[in-house]
C-alpha cells in the first residue's frame, strides 16, 4: 500500500512537471515568433532606408556632376581647398 501511494505521488509530480514544461515551451515559442516578427519589421525598415539613401546618393552624384561640368574652375578650387583642409587635419 505504501508503494502505490509513493508511485501515485511520483506520477502526480511528474504530470505537474510535464504540464509546466509544456507551458514554458509554449511561452518560448510565442516569444520566438514575436521576436522573429519584430526582426522582419526591422529588416523591412532598414531595406527601405537603404533604398532611400542609395537614391539620395544617386541624385547628389548627378547634381555634383552637373555643377562640375557647368563650373569646372570652381570645382577645381573647391577640390584644392578640401585637399588642404584634409592634409592639415591628417597632420595632427
């Protein structure tokens, strides 16, 4: 009789433990899905920001080329001045 009571207690503890492990596993699965969804949103935002940045760089490059062709002497002067500034900064 004592063995069956002990066996019943052990089975009850094992059943409770299984239920808690299953509940914890479900919670972990939900959290993983939530994090994966957030990462997908962040990835989409970063891709959009990268596309906008790339487009802005293309526009800036086109504008710079246009102004350089229209004002070549000014472009050479600006490049020369920038070179002097950079060389002074690098010497420090």
